[in-house]
C-alpha cells in the first residue's frame, strides 16, 4: 500500500481533505480514479492505513452524497 500511495502522491492530484468519523481523509485524483487515503495519526507524512478507490466522477459524487446523508 505504501508504494501505491507514494505513486499517487507523485503522479496524482491532491483534491483536498474531509472529515469522516473524526478522522481526516485525503482525496486524490489520478486519471479517472478518485482515491481516499487514511493516514496514521491523520498525517499525510506518515504511513497510509486505508485506501478507498472509486472510478469516475459520477461514482465519487454518488459516494459522497451517500456519506453525507448517513451523517444526518
């Protein structure tokens, strides 16, 4: 997973962060893939703990809308 995230940081575009369950989730774009990465201690300079990949902008929008609805 560390090699994947290293490649993602070099070749991908960091879109930003969001909070989920009190954790900071970093969102990246690489071609038509959108990847959420959780890092140890919520610090992007530390080891990645979890990846979530979505293909295409529509899938990302649907996923984020669903996540938003479940918080309320």
